[in-house]
C-alpha cells in the first residue's frame, strides 16, 4: 500500500474516534509545549545572564587581589609584583590601583557626596584598560603632573540627574584613623577636572560611585607604592585562566594572591544554566512519556474493536506488514499533529511565562553594592532554538512510534480466521 494511502486511511480511522483521538493527542501537545517553553525560557535566561556578566566586566581584564577569600586579604602589592605580572606571557597591559577605604570626599560647605570608593589610578592606563567604560562625560583627565585633582563617577557628581558638583570646583579629601575616636589626619583640597559617563552596572568596574585621584597622589598619601588591586589585560579572553595561573606562579606562595577571571565565571554560569535546563527538560519529557502510554492504551483498545476489520483485510490478501504499517501510521499522525500544535503552543506559553517570571523577579531585585535606584531590571526574553524545536518534534514522533509499535504488531499477528470469528 502506498504511503499516501496509508496516511489517508489512518486519518479516516482517527476521525471516527474524534474524542479519544483528541485526548490522546492532547497528551502529546502538553509534552511538546512544556519542552519548547522550558527550552526557550532556559536559553533566554542564559543569554540574559551572559549579557549582564559581559556588560559588568571586560572579559579580557583580570582582577588581582592580595590574599585569598578563605584566608583573608594579605599584604598590598609592591612594584616588583606589578613588574612580574607585566612579564607574564599573554599579558598586554598591567595597571595598579590603590583603594582608600577610610577616605571620603566632601564639598567645602560640608555636604556629603554619598557612599563611594576613593581610588588612585593611572588615568592613561585606565582609559586603555576600559575604553568603553572609563570615559568622560564632562571635563578632562588630569595632566601627569597635576596631582591635586579628582575625577568623579557620574552618581557621585549628580543627584537625580542634576549636577551636584561643578567642574573646577574644590573638594576636600578627608581621611580619618581606623579606630576611635577616628581622628582626621588628612584634609586635602582637590580640584574636579572631569566627570565620568554613567555606566549603570554593578561591581568593581561600576565607576559611577568611584572618585579617582592620580596615582602619584595616592602614593604620596599612603607613604609608598602599596597597591590593593592590580588590573591585568590579556590579549585573548579564552587564555584568561592560563594567564591567571601564570600570575599566581610569579609569587612564592600562589595562595597569597587571588585572580578573578571574568571569562571563566561566564563559562561556569553557562554550564550551570545548561545543566538546569537539561534537568527541567528531562522532567518535561516525562509528560510526553505518559502521553506515549496513553497512545499504547488507546491503540490496544482500537485493535480489539477492529479485530473483525483486521480479519477481513487479511482474508482478502492484506499482508501482516500492511496491517502493521496502518496502525503505525495512526501513531505517527498523532505524534505529528501533537508535535506541530505543541510547538506553536510552546512558543505562546514561553512568552506568557517570561512575562510572569519577569514581573516576579523585579520586586526582589536589589543592588546590594550601592543601592542604586536606577539599577537595570532583569527581563527574560524567550530564545527559540531551531535545534531544540527539531529535537522536540522528532522526540514526539519517536515516542508515538515506540508506544504504538506493540498494538500495531499485535494487530499484524492476528489470525484472519480467529479475527473473523471474534465478537
């Protein structure tokens, strides 16, 4: 029997049992809908988190800290450490930073500029390290010999989008002792030469809440070249982990230094999200297997109801493989119809779930570093993969064939004489 004839006959048989066929197909639709929705949501969440990580860090910039997160922060870096890092293979630029946790910068009238970090940097090297992030909105970077100057982050210099500090305004750099009674031991006047563009990201490379002074000024204030952070630019983000290992090898005790590798973090997050997506899809596939059991059940009942019909077919010359193909065609049709409907339903469900998920996430989002009122919100947008669509559709058809094989084979093995005598 031709394939077209098989399919048309199978379709007619399914139409004769519309309610039963609809319920069986519904099981396939639910399974495919769930798989498509979860796969697209998982991919959308993965892309969104990757973009956030990549926007929060330059993937080719390693951040080196003294000490370790387990043992605590160690002694500051010295010029020899910086020189050794510059000699590591794969490194294109190294720039040290000083942070001053007890420092604050106030206006001369006593007004506070808000919670931020004061850092001493080489402005030229920082511009090369972060060409898209360390950029000025107003003013200019200090000249190399202009030490009593400061460059402010956007949020430090503004209040609700309005300028709070003017260019060339004099501010006070105040430093206090770290123990009571917190005596002021430094009060230095600095001139504002520039204000950075708004970044909007969180983390150490969010310069919105930083105030930067020249590195020479920091060395003078701290009484020597003692660096709390070293930024290392690599020529290829993919080699970041190897460069980090080589940097640790420049120290007598590799555990005395910690290297943050953004590209490795992105890969680890990506791997975790992939595992979660596969786990959710495995759970979703259970519903499709349940639908397969339903297909086996309905087709087994169908074989019993059509026993005499099968007997007549075999009596007039139909071969066993023809009967087998007829019942398998019905199973395939259920899989195809359910798969197609499930794909479109999955697309629709994924957008609905994405909207609900985004609404649930928004109230819980907190900028734990700076309490930024203008923080970016996390929005999950489904990403549809042709690969997952094909896999889900093929899985539906295969499941239907597998579970329809037993009743189809049972029908093909019926003895025509016994089938004709069946009541």
